C-alpha cells in the first residue's frame, strides 16, 4: 500500500493524470440541485462546499461558499448502476431485404472508465450488481466490459445521511475491497486528503504523483473520521437474521399496512444501485427494419409479473412484499448475499417516506408478539 497526503491541487493532479492515461472520469457533480454522476475534467467540477440533508421522503442540497470540502455529502439519487446496466440499451438492430434478415449487434463500449469519488456503499453495490450481471451462465457483455476496463477511486464517507445504514452490511463508511485508490477527506487541523492505494493499478497511478508521505497523525485523523461517521448512523437491519425472518412472514399483516401508504411508483427500484429487473421491447419499422431494446423495469409495474392470462402480483401489498423480500431474503438464495448495501436511497426517494429498516423491525416485533 502507498499512502500520501494531498491538498485540493493534489486531487486535481490525480484527475489530470487519469485523463492523461485515457480514462473517462465519471464522478460527482451538481445538476438540478442534486448530486449526480457526470463526466469530470478537473477538481472544479466536484461539488465543493455542498452538503445534503436526507430524511424519509426528503432530500435537500445546500452550499457553504466558504467551505473547502469536496465530499461533504452522502449519496445522490443516481448510482453508478447505469454504467454497468444502462437504463435504456439497444441490443441489436436488423433489416429484412429480399426475404433475408441481417442483424447488427450494438457495439459494447470498450473505453477506460474511472469511477471517481464513489462512496463505499456504491462500490459494494457495483460488486453485487456485477455478480448478477457477469457471474451467471450468460454474462452481460456491457457489464463485463465495464468491469474489465474500470478503475475505482473511492472516497470514504465523512458525513453519512440520516437514512444511511451501510454499517449493517459492512459496506461503509470505510472503503476496502474493490477499490484501486481510496481517499479520505480530513478537516481536523489543515484541510487535506489521505490517499491510499488499494490495488496494483492504484499503486502504479499514485507512484507517479508527488504526494507528501502520510504521517501517523494523518492515519489517526482518518480513523477519527470513520469513527465519527459510524457513530452518526442510527438505522440498521439485522443482516444475519432478516432473510429467514422475512421468509417466515410472507403472510404478515405488515404488508397490507405498507400498501395503505405505498404509491406503487417504483422509485425505490429506480434509485436502488442493485435492482436489475428489465423489460425487452421488440419493434418493427415501416421499411422492414427491426430492433430490440432493453429498459429498466420495476416489480411495482403490474406488467412485470404478467404471464398468459394476467399478472401474478396485482395488489400493492404483493408488489412491495416482492421487492423487499427479494432484496433482503431470496436474493441470498439466488446469489449468496443480501441485495442491499444500506445506501438509504429507497427511504429518501420514497414520496411517502416508507423506511425499509423500520418495516423490517415491525415485522420482527410482530413475530415476537405472536410467539
């Protein structure tokens, strides 16, 4: 591991080096009053001085012009899922001429991408999604290509939002697995960044930059950042016992209670960094051309569970139950791990503020009362 200390200019030097290495650098920026994923070319593109306040059903971004901090926020609505699994993707196009069909498969992007300023829960989310998209019998070409050609520069979380519960799944606020470079923003004393390598590729990048060596007091300051973040997280889900708990409570009255509030809008699935449901649209043009397009879908859409004769899940209660039990229970049966990373987006961007951690606790409490 290579560890150094940089100032804001040092972060800019890192971005410039990555650009020089041919990477498209995708990182956090401000668009339409939220933190969004965007292409960045300098430290000036980062959300300097911005903080976010998140509560169930509420998100607000504010800025302190006097603050030098670049990463003083939790997560915005858009995860990096779209890079592995685009929201809309043309799979192939074709044309029929003289009774013969010719098909052209859309080219998979092969450029190098750096995921810059990505939170630890996002890194974990991409790993969960990659397992779904790349480890099966039929790997997704887009996901395989992105993983192969990507570099991950993670920033440890120094200011978790109220809705965060990453500590439940060991997906934050510290960064570890799956990171090539790890940055910790330190505000104690002089504003600075502790930068560490997490892989051979990250080591090779950092060894080309003139950073000051990290001192023991810098490492201690980083540990304080992490400890403070952990103490600020109050929401939780019992990772060990929740899968079996939900499996035992398919008939719980809690689902009807949730349905009385749920709008069945699907926001929770759209902002989730691991949801992977998709629909496929086949279309024919006016000149014997045709195409196939894959789009994000949601288990809250009645058509999602349609088979011949009708939809399997028609009630709001059954749709929410499907989403929550898959995310926290049957995902384990499919992929050997829970499909949630505790980013809290589903709580923040639910219009009525349904809290998955609170609903899980209610189910556990209801089961306990009936024993």
